[in-house]
């Protein structure tokens, strides 16, 4: 029997949930590792995982930067991938499980199975509800937010792996939209052919970048397929053809790309790509990335803001907002971002004074403030 014909037994009658022990190796071992890490396996190649910000929203009424920037309600946002283990890169900063992190050697450039989009969508919605059931007994859970969370309205198609390797991606987006969910698609841009031929665009498209040229890309992002950098550039040059908002996410790593050359090369890329938004975000020292990079590679938020300010002066993209806890800064030529949901109303305006205070610190040349001053900023006392 070929892998394509493989159909494991379902669990408790759920057509999207299979018995992991039925999978052939190496998938059985890898899926068991993912389950221990909190992932819920959907079908044969997709996964869901409850986001940290879903918990924070329900228990602490704290919301993620997507809520502040774009109105995406953190507790009603599904985090999933239709390509759990398959990617064309083995990036140094990736905190997810990669088969290359194990001793398993296999071809991870192509999915061996292709599940139907409706099964994946149904499974991700049910997995989201399943992951939240325990909160009904949580003493600090906001039951109103929990009830809302049981009816998700957003989905982030990212999480792990490379989503554009799922060959029915456009149909998957269509299926989510038909059920009233918005879609954020996050990609490294290695398949411009797939993005150019989507049956339906996502509600917002992200392209994630760390490198500034082919040499730096091959060192840091470790492509496992040929011409990946050239394909990424093709994707970036295609962004103006999208009718949906587009974003380029630059992940900043202290020992790798915090320098003038990266800044200027990215400015040239942005000039061609003309994204709706630019996000600068610090590398986060979590997960498997801790074995590849140093904690010192993670920036303080003010350093991210300083870098974003320099980029703004080069490109004309204005600093619009920030989220200090996530160490992320938003730039755009729009005065305020397009809201794709009803979450976090007014947060952009409430952030304005604090952002101005922090930019004033930079204007005074106090970028090397000590930790006590930084704590005051975090506590919104300055």
C-alpha cells in the first residue's frame, strides 16, 4: 500500500482524528513528539495548537499584537498548519520541531498525503474547542470570553511547516471564508507559483524574512530546495498584485542581521514589494531555537523600535504601533491599519502616547537606557 492510500483508524468517531499508532514511521514518532508538545494532529498532515495568547486572553484579559494592530480577537483565533512537518527551510531561529532536529532522515519537501480542505477546517475548529474545554473549570477564566472562544472567527495558517506546500491551499482558504472566518497566511515565500494561482486570497498575507541576500539566506535559513532565495524574491515582487493587505515580517537577530547592510537591502526589497505593512520583531529565545542561537540574540523592545525608526527614515513607512511584550513594531504608509476583526477596539489610539514617549527617548539618543528605566517603560510610567 502506498502512503497516499494510507488511511488510519479514526478516534472516537471523529473523521479528522486518527490513531497515531497506525501511522508508518517516521510519522508515528514525529507525531507523538508533537502531541507531547501540545499539538493536536488533524488528518494525516495538519496540526492545531492552542496559542499562548488564547490562554492569556481567557485567563488574564491580555491580547496579542494582532488584536491591537488588526482587530484579531486572540481568544477566537485558531492557530494551525496544513503542513505540520514539511518545509523548504531549516531556519536557525525556528522554535518548532523540525525533522532535521531529530536523527530521522527523510524527504520533507513534499506532503505524502493530501487531505480534503473541509476535513482540515472541521478538524481545526473542533480541535480549538477541544483544547479549551478545560477552561470551564478554571477559577480565573472569563466565561464570557470562553463562550466567545468556542466560536472562532479567525485562523492563522502558519504555526509550523510551510503552508504553501499544501497543494489545495486556495480551497482551504475558501473553506474557512465560507464558514465566516478570516485567514492570515504566513509563508516564507518559496512557492510564488502557488500564491499566484490561489483560488481565493487570504484576508492578509505575511512573508517572513531574516536574510538580506542569497549568501545570508543560505547560511541562516538553510534551504533544502534549490533557488529558494530567488523564489522568495519572486514572491515579494508579486505582493503589489494582491488585493488583500500584505505584510513583510523582518525577524531581528542580534548576531545576524542588526546592521546597516541588512537595513539597506531590506529597504530595496520593500521598495519593490510595497507591502501594506512592515513588522519588525525580535527573535524569541524559545523552543528548539535555544539549541542554535543565544539568549543574547533576543533584543530589548527599545532596540527593535530604534531599528524600525531607522528603517522608517529610509523608506517613508511610518511607525504606527507597537507591542512591547511581543517586542514587535508596526510600520505602514496607512495612518492606521485595516481592522479585520472586532478585537481590541481603541488600542492603536491608546498606544499613541506611549509610542511617542519612547520615540522621544530615541530622539534624545538614550537608546542604551538601563534596565530600571526599561521596566518603567514596560509599566507605562514613562
